[in-house]
C-alpha cells in the first residue's frame, strides 16, 4: 500500500436476496455491479492502494452492515457502485450522488462522473444530493447517511434502457467501468 495512500471503501450494491433490479433482457444489477466493483478494487490494488470491499460474492448485506464495514476499517472515502432504473426506458446516463452536506463528497461525485463520461463515452445525467423527506437535515440514502467518511453512490448507467443494458451485459464494458471509477478515485486523491 502506498505510504500516503488512503484506505478506500468499495461497495457493490445489492446482492444475495436483493436481486429484483434487472434490465429488460436479463441483466441483474447485483451481478453487474459486483463485476464493476471487483475490477475497480483490482485496479486500485494494482496501483498500490488499500481497499476494503463490502462483498466479493453474491451475498446479502444491509445498508447498516455495509456502512459498518467502512466505519470499522476507518476508510477515508467510500464509493457504492450501482446501475440505475427508471419507469421510462429512454432515460440514460451517469448519476452520482453525494451527501447534502456537500464538501469533499461533492467533489468526488463530480470527478467520478467526469471520469466515467470521458472513459466510456457516456453522458452525465446528473450529479446531486437528496435530503430525507422524513428526517429533514439528513441524507435520504442510508449508505451516505450512515458512513463516517465521504461516501458517493455511482449509478454507472440505466439498466432499464435497452441500449445501456446491452453495454452493461458486456463483461468488457463492466471491467472498463470499474477501472474508470478507480481512475477517478485516484485522480480525486491526487
């Protein structure tokens, strides 16, 4: 591990019993994001960074368990990797989500979205934060709310879009996406 490197948390979203998110022709988010996350981890490790990953197989973890893994390890930043869905199949693009508190999480979200856009020739749909409607002043997303370090959710593409799903079903594309996220993290840590 690099002497000055920070410990990076990578979370492949969903998995285990949480397999309901899928594309129109069989892409399963839990499997796709695991591939992307493992490629991201491997790239970071190959560059000398320390990585904590919440799951290496198809396993069930709650949001609280995922956050606890990062908090216990003392990660400097965390990235939860997903693919997206929308009720309208024409919607596409990268989305990154950061804490309503902004700060370095917002910067990380911007860097990751731009890196994916450049490396994969995708469009950025939005970079945003979301406040809880129930508990005002807190983040809507549990993984962001429960981590003690800056945490960003990356939605690589919309698996509900047939063209994007076709990309996501390609192992080479998933590998490139993981490497791109790693490159963005490295650039951010600069």
